[in-house]
């Protein structure tokens, strides 16, 4: 396993080569799972403005509707 710099560079290259990025989690996601996915989506859209970044979740509770960006799921 490489060091963190090598891994980060490899991930950056993968993202740059991709036109779409799909973020998924387990079914019936809790607030931690949804918050993590939405946070990652926000970072990716900020850093890679031309990428199509989508978040998918099954059986999402309406109790999570307060999360910023939840309408993108």
C-alpha cells in the first residue's frame, strides 16, 4: 500500500478521468451515511466543477429532510 500522497494522487487521476461519479451507501441510510455522502458530493462538486456527481440511497427516511443538499438524492 502506498503512502497517503500517492493514494491521493491516484484518486485525483481517477476522478479527472471520469465524467460521472456515483456515490452510494447501504439501504435505509442513517444521518451519518447521508451526511457523509452529501459532504463528499459537495467537496467533489467544489473541486471538480465539470463532473456529474450523483448520490443514491434506498428507503431514505423523511426525517433526514433537514440535511443540506438532500434534494439531490
